[in-house]
């Protein structure tokens, strides 16, 4: 089997002690909320020594409230990070082939390769979904992965995905990863495909609390689908997959949406600030406009791996080298939007290697 790997995972993708600021992971710039930290400290002694709720009862209820209250409990699956649910989805529904519009998040491919599936890529066109190409290549696929907002390119058109769902053969499972949807600018009116799970039983929508609520180390994600689809995914869950502290942190986090609202404000202001400064002040870099909590920087010359290594070596700044994204090249790095002082740090570091 062809080995495929991708170079992600934040500070542990390199020597962790070399990283001062991590711009390679797209996590809430405010990190974990104070309320969640307080709850974790209070519950640590008890929750550390008892088995967690294998049914995730309280967390499931909280997720349903968070999503508007109308979903049934058996439409939700909870994972040890969103990533676990990608693997469970693949184990449940993929036998022969998957279709992946690329570039995108690499775990869809890694999970599918693990079970020996054939991978087909449908290249984006000008970083938009190429509906005709996807439909043409979808024959014989068990599943298609749509990441929206897409990592690393940003938001796709809702209407285009809607059109695609209507046109795809209903035997193809459609996995829609909305891990970053909470960070989309409010004026873009991001719409979720969770609304469609009862109309289309072949849709599974993924969310991650590790991004939105800064719980990357605790690991927490969920997916929502029609109950009959969710029931099948559940069969691949291992017992006690989500630890008690993560479940409790999730419950507390979901009660505090203001944490996301505050982060969104920072993201919008800071992204505009970075965009203006990079594009006006630098010769070697252009920031590409984005609607979410990360953006691409195009290198006018040089190589993204060298730029990543240089920023790390000289300044302890870690950025995501995009050269291992299928369909990208050595011309792009991806950076998270962080706090103002951290962003100033990144600007200085970029300026120090600008030519
Ligand atoms: C699009 C996308 N989905 C899912 C994940 C994984 O999320 P989690 O940390 O919850 O496993 C990532 C992580 O980078 C991602 O970029």
C-alpha cells in the first residue's frame, strides 16, 4: 500500500520545545474559556477516577439544545475529537472507493486508506467545488467528503453544496465537515447542513469542539445524521471513547456561547489587520482573503517548507506548510488568526525574512 502522511498536529508535528507560538493549528484564539477551566479544576479529582458515561447522556442533551433543540438524541454520535468520527464513518460506510474534493483536510484520505479504499480526488477549480467534475467522478464511490469551511481554502457556497447533494446518487454517503463553521464571519450568514439530515438520510455532518471551544488536548467532537444513519455509525464506537473530563468540559463550553462570539470578533478584526499589513508591507508574501479563522499566505518566491523551517528556527513561530495538501504546492503556508500581540509577532517574523 502507498504510504501517505500529512504533517499536521500542532507543536508535536515538530520539536515541541522549538515552538513559541503555534499558528499551524486553527484553534479558538482565546483558547479554553475561564468557565471551562474552573469546572475542570473543580471536577478533576472525581472525574479522573471514575468511568465516564458511555452513552454521553448529558453532553448529548446539551449538544441538541445548542443546535436548537429539535433533533432527537439518537441522531448524535460523540467522538474523541472529530477525527475519531471520521474513522468511524469510514469503517461504517466505505468499502471500495471514496471521492475527495482537494485540497482539503488529510484525515479523510488517511482513514479511507486505512481500510484499503481507493481514493479519487476531484480538484477544486479556483478553490471552488467543481460540481461537474465531482458528479462525473462520483460513480462507484461509497462516500464523498465535503469540508465546509474547507481546510485550508475557506468557505464554499452553501447553494452549490445543496445542488450537489440533490444531484448525487442517494446511495453515496455525504460527509460534511463543519468543524470551523462557528468561526465564519456572521455577515456571511453561514448555514449548516444539519437542517438537511431528515430530508437526506445519506448526509453526516461533523462538528469539533476542539476548534470552537479550544479543547484540542481534551479531544471532543460530534456528528449529526438521520437516526438510522447514526445508529450504524454507533456500532463502530468503542466503549468509554470520550473521557469524563472532556464530556464535562463540553457541557460547560456549550453553555457559554459568548466565548465563540468574542473569538469571532477578534478573528474578523485581526484577520483584516493581518491581511492589510501583509499585503501592503511585504514583497514576498500575499495574504489570501478568508471568511474564517485561518488564511493562506502565498509566497511569491521560495519554498513553503523552507519558510516554515526558517520561521521556526529564527522566531519559534510554527506555520502550516501546505505542500503536502493534495493539489497544492510549495507556494503556500496556512496560518491561524490569533490574538493581536501574537499576530504582531508573526508580522515581525515574516518581515524579518521578507526580501
Ligand atoms: C477540517 C477539520 N476537521 C476535523 C479536524 C479534527 O478535529 P478534532 O481535533 O476535533 O479531531 C480538523 C483538524 O485540524 C480539521 O481541520
